[in-house]
């Protein structure tokens, strides 16, 4: 049994390499592997293949990988903190807060305050706002796990309703761009945005990985954790803040993409167990593979039409979960 996590990590790394290569080779224009290899080596700077690989496909694939890793890692942390399999950034209303501020920006801000950088900033601020509201509301009930989930669901509906109001009163041309952002989009990824995603995901991830053993203790219950000398309240606040910050960065980089933070940690527990020393890095790796593959399919299946990445992850994720549920695979979290 101890060899299983190593095997899952190895297979996940192989899958990452395969999907990354496919993302560079395939798209609206198929490229030979020799042209891709030359571009990665820095050759043929003036060629169309170099521009496609280095300025379009590579930043897009890496951005999808970072966002997928961040969302999966956030979902794993939130599920451990709340000991609830429904916990993830989408169900806790964090993504809904981002959607509300982005649509408000598009509806009421001056025309010169244009997307996409404005949308990224508004999405990050909205995600943090929703996370803080959920946390403060739940803290009034002694941070009850049930209270936190209920507050998240209620705020998700609340922010969603406000976003619909924004669509009624906003400028149609501005809201069209906001709608594209809300459904998940990596088409505007650049080297700069990829670097921003790397920093924004890596910084909270360092703290989360360092807290893996503490998450194992929290998973067995607050009373036992306190008995073992763990500062439960402070640790929960810091981990919740780290997960919210990571979610805010992911939303700012790619818009609202659901199901990654819900499905991937469940799949990881099935494959590698519930020890967070393995669960966290494997969830991040599989989340990166899942979202890179989803983005590749979104831009390749109906070429030249590009599907929204968030819609595709929702369809695939819901389908996989329903099949798994139908076969009796859903269990309470340990």
C-alpha cells in the first residue's frame, strides 16, 4: 500500500507530460513535433510555429495547469477543514463573489475601465470578499461546519442573483466580455499572466503543504486536535485564508471554473488515500492535468468554435460524479 502514492505520482507526471505535449501540438492549426521542439529550443524566432507555441499555446497550457492545481488544492484544503465532501470554492460562494464584482464592473464602470485586467482585479477582490463574508458569518456559529456550508450556499445564490441584476442594467457590449470571462477562458493567457498565476498559487501552496500533517489531525475532530496541542482556531483561519487567496488568484486568471476543486480531491482519495502528505501534491498534479486536458478539448473538439472551459469541466465533472454515485462509490470523508 505504501507504494501506491508513488505510483499515482509517477502516472500523474507522465499524464502531465503527455497532455502538455498534446496542448502544444494540437489546436486550430496542427503543428509537427519538429516545429514544436524547435520553438521550445528557441529556434526559428520569426516563424509562425514559434509564435503559436511560445506566445499562445505554452502560456495557455501552463496557465491552465496552474489554475487547475490551485483549484484542486483549495478544494482539498476546504474539504479537510470542514470534513465535508461538498466543500469547494464554488459551493462556498467564493466564485460567486468574483462573478458579482466582474459583472458589476462591466455594467456600471466607465467605458474606459475595460476588461481583461479590470476583470481580473475585480474577480480577485470579489473572491476574497466572499471568502471573508463566509468566514465571518460561520464564525458567529463557532465555525460550525454545517454553518459554513450553509453560509456559502446562501451567499452563492445571493451573488448569483446580483450578477443577474447587473446583466439587466449593464451595457450589452461590456457584459458580453464579462460573460466570456464568467464561463472560464484561457485565450488571453500570456507569459505575464502565467507568471502572476505561478506566484499567486505557489505562495499559499507553500504554507498549505507545510500544514499537511496538521490537516490530518484536524480531520479527526477539533477536540482531539486540541488535546494534541494543535492551535485549531488559528490554523483553520490561516488555511482558510490561504485557500481563499489561491482561489482568488485562479478566478482572476481564468474566470469561474467549477468542479475541479470538488472532483479532483475525491479522485485522489480513491487512488492514493486520505493522508494529506500525499493527497495535497497529487491533487495539485491531477488538477493541473484535468484542466489542461479540458482546455485542450474545449479549443479542439468543435474547431474553429471554442467551447467555454468552465462549461466543459461542469459537464465532464458532473457526468463522472453521477456514474460514480450510481455505482455506490460515494462515502463519508474519514
